C-alpha cells in the first residue's frame, strides 16, 4: 500500500451532470442483477413445497441462472465489440423481462430452470456490459465512484427483492415474487434508449466524429474531449486485439489473469451463500420462518447502506486499502459466525443475535470492498484492444465461480457441518488479503490509457496504476 496518499485532496475536476446521469442509467442494469439474485432466496422454500424439490434440486434452480449468465458473459464480449455497449444493454433488458415472466408462469421445475437460464443470459450480458460502459464514459477522477453506483444498484435490487419476499411470504406467493421483477426490467429498457454510445467503442469502430460529440457532452470542455480522443487513438494503434492479442502478448495475458483472480476472490468471499440462502442461514441460527425472512431484509438494507462507503471514498482512499480492510472484516465475520454455530445458538438468544451481528459485519465488509471494487478494477486493467475479451473472461469467471458456490452450499452444510462451512469461507478471505497485496494495483485517479501503458511496459501487476 506504499505510495498511496490517503490524505490527498479531491481532484480539481468538476463532475459533469451528463456523465452522472449516463452512469446512473447504465447502472440500473445492476438493479436487475440484484433483483434476480435476491428474489430467489425467499421464493425457494415455497417452490420446494409446491414441486417437492430436494436440497440438491434447489441448488440446481439457484445455479441454473449462473449457467445462463456464464453463456451471456462469453457471448457479451464479441457482441459488445460488433454491436456496441448500448445495443447489448437493450438486449439484456428484453431478455430479463421475458425470463421473469417465464419463471412466474412455470408449471414445472424444468420450465422454472429454463426461465432462470434466460434471466441468467440477461444478467450475464448486463454484468459484462454495464461496468465496461461506465468505465468508458466516466472521467478518470470519478471512475471508481461512478462504477460503484452499479454495485449500489445491485444492493438496492437485492434489498427490494428481500422486502418483496418478506411481504409475499405470508401468502406463499412465489410466482408474484419472481414475476414482479419484470417491471424494473421495462424501466431499464426505456432508460437505455436515452444513453449515448460509448466514445471508446465509437473510436474503435472508426466513428471519431461521433465519439468526439459524445465526449464533448460528457466532459463539457472541447479541449478535454480532443485530448481524450488522441489518447484512445494512440492505444488503438496496436495491431492485434481480443484473442489474437491474448495469444501474442504476455502482458495482456497478465491482465486477463488478474481479472479472473479478482472475480474468483469476490465469489469465494461467501457473499453468494448469504444472499441466496439467507433465510436458511437464519433458520440454522435458530430463528423462526417469519423472523428469518425479515432478518434477510435487514441483510439487504445493510448491504445497500454500506455500499455508499465505496461510492464516497473509493476515489479518495484508493482500491487496495479498501479491499484489504474489507477482507479483514469478512474474515472476522465468517469466522465468528462459524464459531457461534459450533458452540450452538439454538438455546441462547445472545448467541443468536451475536451470529446476526457478525453476519451483518461480513456484509458491511463486502459491500464497501470486494462488491464494488472488483467490478471497478476489472473494467480498468484491460487494454482497449483487448477490453471486450478480458472483461468477458473475468465476467465468465464470476458466473462460473458463482455457480460453484451456489451449487455446493447446502451440500456443504449437510456434509462437513454448519460451523466448518463458515470457517472455510473465513480462511478464503484471509488468503485474499495476501493475494491483494501481491497482485492488485492501485488505480485511483489514473487514466485507462496510462494503466494500459504501464501494463504493456511490463510493470508488476500491483504497480500498473503508479
């Protein structure tokens, strides 16, 4: 963490209102992500009762969305290059609405899984495209905060889904739980129509005049727009891109490796098990059904509020310090929950609430660190010619590891035990502190083009932002 001045004053650059509005509209893609992620936790119990689904069947229902998301992430890279970020976000919105309705109307587990896979393709495309788009329209001094809005939208979606689940749980209306999320999908579809194309994608496709017009609107100053266009053109002078660049250039392979590592770290913090199976965790801790559902809603609220820490400070404190602090808190939270479960919480109200407090501490640690910062870093460290390919690889990794965690959690509880499962995730978080120190760069306030120059010059990964 040396070389990072945490007391540095904020950059003397005004935040353009057009940039903020554009970033917020794009970030609504995260709302769909969060809604889909959160809504299944409350619906799962009632789906199990209606269709007589086993724990393994529930894991399949949960993880089927990740399969579709992995497909969406893989396809997103090439499609984003060919058709642009805006068109891909539009496609994602349409698929989200269709998938939500299919899930709500499903007459069997098979149809439900198909609907979840359609939703997954939508979310996979959006989780690839939205952070990429925001990174390409944001000014370097505010890039971290604006990309963090994407993560904020995810947390808001999760919270709204948890509240909806808690209210609908009294009637067991799981179809309404799954179908009502189509409404934000329609809102997002209308919002995307107002977005400009990414200026970097426009330059990439040879449409320099259009790119200048967009950048002029986003930056508010003609000189800044022209200088940024020149930087983008300099990076595009590189001949190869995508997979060709990956094969030919060892430095690009390093940035792809870093993106894959970051997404693996994010998922193996254990956040997904908390979000997908929060009611089950509260039941394991000794709470009743209704208390478990409202406890889950509190998890969602804490997740939302804690994300504002990242938005407010990521461009002041930096990525690395916040990541390390988050992993420390998550290690303590997971280890404490495991220990309380080991000694038993069923007959002790103090132990039950202690487990809740430490679970919420884990949520705070994730929400201001690995949650938003991984998306930020993955969108920053890839060179422009390989950005679609590199972010496609890291987003694909996100969904594959997401699927592995979602598919194994209930099995782990039933085999190695409740406490041991949480201890395992605590150990992962402790190891991630070391990986952050060794590989993760500090990119605060550095242009995407400068990060690329450092990467291609062969600087160590943890120094490409200096």
